[in-house]
C-alpha cells in the first residue's frame, strides 16, 4: 500500500462509558480479548498514514497507552490529552 503522505488519523479515545454503563473509558472495553482502542489504532496504522494521534482523558493516559502498546510493533503514535468537550478534544488533536 502506498503511504498517505502528510495524512493524520485521529482516534478519539476519551469516552467515559457512562451511556454504555461500563464505569470505565469505553475504549478500554474488550472485543474478542482486544481493547476497542487497540483495534482502532491497529486499523488506523494499517492505512499507513504519516501520523496517528490518539486523544485521551489525562487520567486514562497510562491505561490507554498500555492497552495500545501490544498492537504498535515498531510503529509510533502520538497520545495527546483531550479537552472538556468533544470539540475541545478534536481541536487538541489538530494542534
């Protein structure tokens, strides 16, 4: 596959899981033993963008980073803190 030059994929992973009744960040929930956030990052990396940015709540940073680690291989991603509202998180990713 040809790399997408100067293309970034943003994964918004700051969900609290309130509506799904999870009690934790919903992206940490597993499907087939793999956290949703890890599946999303792997899918993003498979598209070969120049950058993958994962936006997280600061209090979830360590746990989400650990969940993503197994799917990274040699790839590198940026993990940035989100904002109060979804739009703020989107803006932080673009910054």
